[in-house]
C-alpha cells in the first residue's frame, strides 16, 4: 500500500566470512570488552532469543546490523525467510503485507525447508549455518602488513581511539563448550582461537542510525552494530548504507559516541591520516 512504510533505508549485506569464530565467542568476552571501553563509548549489549534452543533460551547478540541474532542457525533461518521467502521450522510463517494472503502465489506447504532427524531445523537452513561456520577469517594483506606506513597507521588506530569500538582482539571458547541451548558444541577448529575482527560486535550510536527498532527496545533505534573491519580492503562502498565512497569520508561520517575519536582523527597531520587509512586498507 502506498505510504504504508514510514521508514526506508539502504543496507549493504554483511560479510559472513569467519562468523563461526564470532559465534564461538563466549558472552564473558563481551562484558570484558565493554568494561574496558571509555565512559560515553560503552557498547550496548542485548540478549536475544536463540530460535533453535528451548523456549526462553537467550544469548548475547552478535549478528546482523541491529544484532538481531546470537546463533548462526537463527541467523540462517531469518535470512531464508526475509531474503529468500523460504519458510523453515524456526520461521514457519510467510511474510505478508497488510495481511494479504500469499496462498494464490505460493502453493508450497509451510515450512518449505524440509527437516528430518539429522537436520531438525531445516536441511538448507542448517547447511547454510555449517557453511558459515566452516569459512576462514579474511586474512590481512600480506604485501602491506609490515610496511612502515601500515605499522604506523596501526599505532594511530589505537591511539586516536578507533580501537575502543573496533576492538582488535577476541578469544573464542574452549573446545566442546556448549552454546545456543546445547545446539552448538564448539569444535576444535573454532576453539581457543585469538581472532582479530576489529569490532566489539555491540550496538553504538555514531550518528548513522536508521531509526529502525529490531531488538533491544527504543534505545536501539539509532544504533547499529559495529561492523568487523576484517576484509574491508575488498569493499569500495562503505557504511551500512553504502553511501560513502572513501575511507576518509566514512571516518568523518561518525559522530555522537564517536565524536572524541573523530576530533582526534581530524587533528592528525595529512601524513598520519594517510598512514591510518593505509592500515585500514591492509585489513
């Protein structure tokens, strides 16, 4: 219906490479990182339902621009429904607009993703989650990582305050740790790993919010999850709405919670700014 949607926004698809490691981060790591953040820049942690767990199972959110999910099975089921229109045992109801029936256009019985004893939440939904868990983290650029400008830029990244929210380091849980209501047991390939996502994976208001509430109540309206910067060198369009085309413009788009950091960046010399951007381009 014309005018029925009162909020519109652009959102770029998030990189899912290495998300298995992010799923394997224990909740205690989030509280550790948040406790170390400066006053006024502490990320918002929200707990969200784990769809494949027993009723009432929750965990600290870490996936999606608004931290919609904490598990990759839940994330997968959500993507199947909202991006491909495929219902599953975890998301069995078709999306409709203004209550209009889809029966005339979709005659496949719900849930459309079949499930069985081996794949109780959906054959395709679980295969997609396994695929994401098996992907490697985007590597640093081996050709530039040890160059003087990149090394200097890495120091500036920390000293001006970028690392307050774009957290360099997390450690995943020990092998056989049980998460997601017992539906995910951390395998050796993901366990006890030091990873460098350059994100605290929490919600912040840096002046680029889209006014949409998806989880966490009204306080999250203008907040977005800090996106991991690993693999950033492969992206030519930046920020959640893809509207910034240069690293410098994307940095300057930050404000509100990030304002002290941006002022530090503005006060850098041109050489230092270029070094910091060289570091970002090595990720």
